C-alpha cells in the first residue's frame, strides 16, 4: 500500500558540503534519488513537511510518492537516513525508486505485540533484531511486521524463521536471527515453583 502523502522535491542547484549546510540552515534537507537504472537526482525537501510526514508513522518500508521536476510522481522508499551525531536532526536522505508491480528488497521494522505471562512472573523479555530484510512485491510491502509474543514461555525464543511473512514474500535475513527471548530470573523461578506447589496433585481429590 502506498502512502497518500506526496513529498515535493526541488532541484539542488549547487553541490558540495558548504552548499548543503546552507540548505539545511534555510530549512531544507538534501536528498538523492536513485534506482531502477535511472539517472540519480540531487534535490531538496522541506524539513517541516518531511517531519510532519514522519509523524504519520512511516518506516523504511513505507512506499510513498515524491514529485520530481519534469518527471512528476515517482514511488520511492527511504534507503538511507543520515542524522547529526549530536542534535539527531536529519542531515541527508536517500530515496530509492521502486515499481509497484516489481519486487523490492528492504528491511521491515518488527513490532512485538502482547505481554508474555512469564513477564508478569518476573521473567525478562530480551529483544533481538529490530528489522527483517525481505523481498516482496512493492504493492504488498508491509510498513511493519507484527510479532505475537503472548504465548512466549520462560526460556522460549522466536527466530526470524518463525515470523509469518506477507504472501509471496521471501526472507533474506538469516533464518536463525533471534527476534525475542524470555529469560528466567530468580523471581520467575520462585513464582513458577510456588504455582506448581499450589496446583492439585494428579490422582488426589
């Protein structure tokens, strides 16, 4: 699904680090548009407009249109984001051209859903990788992949190979990458032992 928001890209007249700094001070983010064997395009996007777009909940796997001079609407995904090491502000963006009827390879964010019973018993949920790289038709590319962890037991683990993917999608990340695990603690062990001692023994009334 493609986002409704269209990002306007203006041509960048001059290149170089000094010019890029002037553009940032003026409220623009330098961008590079490339992919699909098309010539790269150096442009600028309005910082406030892009920040508002980010607040809608986009991810690296969100497909959206940019409006390029002389080309019109071009579907893209975000390939790279460069941020300032101190302020955290976006310094540069790379947009990758895609076609809705062709597959694309890209990392997709993972969102854990649910609270395992073991967490309430004192176990600790440990996260592994935060994204999975998949190959999928652009038109079917999910903004995120939801991982249900409600049934995860103490000592249990979820690997990349365990994650259901969209129809026709192919996992490119290593199948053995750890996504989530539930690690027992002393408190969780005591809670488990207490629950076992209170349970009625088999064969007794």
